[in-house]
């Protein structure tokens, strides 16, 4: 049958003017074939849905008539029900049953103090997770964006996709990129959140303002003022950690102890408060803790250290800045 003939028979069936011979022809027309060619057979989606609803209603009407009028024209009624079931029911259900969407599983990866982790997301984005950090991300990205959540510190090398911006939620800010590499430091105990850009461009936004960052620029979110500022910086000081390098530039021993504590999974205590104000400039490349401590002892004459147990180090003596 041609498409016009199909339309004509279906209209006759709805109007109740179809003949027995035409009804048999319609019965022979396979419902599956009709479904496959639905875009050609129907005028538009609205027409298709309208026909589907009418066929669905007709199924109930025909079945009801077959139960109450079984003593008249049983062959014709049976044929009508067969036609409706064969042509209409499967199509009607396919048109009117909402498509099932599979739930998206949210994955979570964390590192203990002294550990680091590298992972690649399903879109090809590479993430280097620093110690004491957590990242949450979907098993697959759907919709118009790619969103993850970060607590702690991580370096991102985002796979470029102009149609799907990559968004990192970290505390009170959102960092949005298309394809670039940058570092985010968002440890809860810090007074600031920093976003440091290596390549490309990044948008960093809070509820109160937003800044756009380029290479060698850093966005700083002050948790007290709820404002973001922008500044030029030497990016090496902020991303070398991902390559196993620790860089201190005139850094107080108190800050040094926090970095080394996170890096090696130990706790530092000071015998005297003034020792915290001693400053250190040094670079360590994948060194073990004992080598780092010996180097600090050598650089700061009079400074001593002592292991109180496997996970605690005492800093004592005197500092000679």
C-alpha cells in the first residue's frame, strides 16, 4: 500500500466508514512497519499523537463492544480488535510512555595526608589530587555542563569542549572553563581559596563578583569579605607539587610545617613559639622526609628536630635567620 492509501484507510476506520475488505487490508499492514515509517506516514508530531490517542481510546471501545455485543458480527469485531492491537497498541504505548532515564552515579575519590592521586574523567579531563583532598564527579557527564566538586587541592587539565563548560564547585566559588590547565586550593581551614591558571582562560565567580583569569594569573577568594581579587603570580610556586616538588620562598616555619605535614602525613610541634617565625627558602624534588629535615637543620644553624613517634616531629633549638 502507498502512504496515501494508508492515511485514507486509517481515516475511514476512525470515521466508521471502512468496509470489511478495507479493514482486512489494514489488518495485514504490519504495526511494526508503520512504527518504523512513522515520520513519513504522519503529517507532523501533533498529528501522530492525536492518532495514537484515538487508537488507544478505540481499543477500549472495541473491547467493550466485543463483550456486550458478542452476538453480532463477531468476525468483524474480532478483526477490529486485532487491527487495533496490531497497529495501535504498540505504537500508542511507544508514543505515550516516557523514556526511562538511567540514574547518574556520583563517584568520590579522596586522598589521605601524605598521599596523592591521578585520575582521568570520562571526558578526558586529567586531575591530579593533592593530599587530604576529595573530588566528587559523575560516572558520565550529561546535559550542557560538566560539573565536579572539590575539597582540598587539585590540578586540572581540562579536555576542551566549547559546547560543555567544565565547572568546579569549591566551597563558595565556581570555576568555569572550556579547556585549560589550572590549580585550585580550597582547603576548608584556609582563609582564602586560590585558583592559579597555567594555560587558557578561567572564570572564577562567587555570589558577589567574578573575575576572568589568564596564564600566570591567580584569583583569590577572601572568605571573610566574600570578594575575589586577581593578581599576577609565579605559577611554579603553586603547581610544582603535582610533579613532586616542594618550593618554599621566604616561608615561615609554621607554614613549612603545614605543607610538610600534609605532604608526608605527619604532625609538627614546636618547643618554642618563636620558632614558628623562622623563615626558609628551599626547593625539594621528591625527597623523603628525613632528607628534608636534615636540609632544614643544615640551612638554619641551631635548629634541631626530634621524632616523638612515627607521625609526630618536634622542632626545637634556636633559629638563625
